[in-house]
């Protein structure tokens, strides 16, 4: 029943029952961590993910990634730094750990200070995987630019690469820095782009945040047909295609991955003044990683809290 529920709270409740049975616990801890994170219950998600790590015979890293995200969401940065450094001591080119460490070292720093702080880890990573040296350097520079909020640097790097993926990265950077005029032309030229539904909805959030409702609707028209026709994706589409008011309780309980759910909540907040602060507070809590459209959601949440 938990596997097919569209409610994150209901899924979490059902999976909590299942893990009490040792026979099924190992295969369920990760499902519970997923459900708890969708609810924004990061402490419960952390505990479940750590149980999942103990059961992870395949060592696919999924549970460990949840541990990193939960610690970041809980603001336990000292503990996160220790965990990341332990992972990098075992394997200097552990990409997930490197990415999180690069983000942490860049927060509140200048580009030069962030790069200097990262240099020892970067040197070890390149030594462990010399063939990937150029790719590692570029990607970590990108991660740090996002963490510093230097979207001009993100855009410049994306323009230099000129790949379909980098063009989408360019659009998101333009959106975060409020370059609505430059962003507007992209909606007309998306044929062949692998633009996922939630990135398009994130672009709609950025447009609405800057008062560009016409282009926001254009991005929404691109996104909505791409949402799944089943489960929580279908429910999200139903809420976004409706009047968007009086649905905060349903939206907050959608069983979507945290990042995707944050975007849906932020988009609904523009139409529901009564629940605006609650929707945006939860949206921000669901985005511990510096990735699109966290900066826009943070600005919106800060503004809503002051009202």
C-alpha cells in the first residue's frame, strides 16, 4: 500500500510499520527515508538512511547521499564535513562527497577563497582519476559558482560548453539572476531539448518571481504535459491546472522528491496568499543543496516571512 500511495505522510506511516519487522526492514529503510524527506522530516529521514546504509550490500551510495542531504537540511554542517572528509579519505574521487564538500567550502566565500579551499581536495581527486582531471575541475567550479550565487559565472561556463545540457544550465542561471529578457527567447527554441518538467516549472517560478506572468505561463504549458500521468506527478498536474488556491494541505502532502516538491509548492504560493508563507517555508526546507531554483525560492521565502 505504501508503494502506491500519493501521500508522503501516509507512505511514511506505512513504511514505519514495515521496518518494525526485521524480515522486511532492510528493503524498506530507503523507502522510509525517501518518504520522510518528502515530508520535510529530515531527522527521521537521516535515521532511516543510516539504517539503509547498514543494509546496503550493493553499496550503490543512495543511502549515503540521503545522509549528506539530511545533515545539510538539518544545518549540522560540522558533522557533515566530518562525514564527507571520511568518504574522501577512502576515495578521493567520490563525486557525491566532492560535490557537497565543494558547495560547503564555497558558501559565503569569494571565488578565489573558495577555489583555494578546494585545491587540496581537487589535487587528490585528480591524482586518483587523472583522465577525468578536466571534467572534475569544470564540474566543481560549476558547483562552487552555484553555491556562491555567482550565476554570471555559471552562465559563462555554460555558454562556453555549448551542449544541449549546458544550454539548459544557461537558462536556469539566467533565471536565477533575473535576466528575464534573455531567458524569454529560449521558450521559442526548445525543440530537441531534453528539458524535464520540473526544470520548466522552476523557470516558471523564476518568471513569476520577477512579475513575468506571460512567460511563466509559457513555461508551465511546456511542463505540464511532461508530468507523469500517474501517482503524485498526476496530482501535482491536477493542482497546477486548477485554481491553485485552497490546496496547500494537499500540496504539502504530495509524495514527490524534495527538489521537485519544492518547485510545485513555490509555484502554488503565488496564487495562495493565505498559505504563501507556509508553502515557501517548506519549499526552502526541501532544498538543502544549492541548485536551481533554490536562490529564487529563498528570496521568496524571506520576503513572505517579513509580511
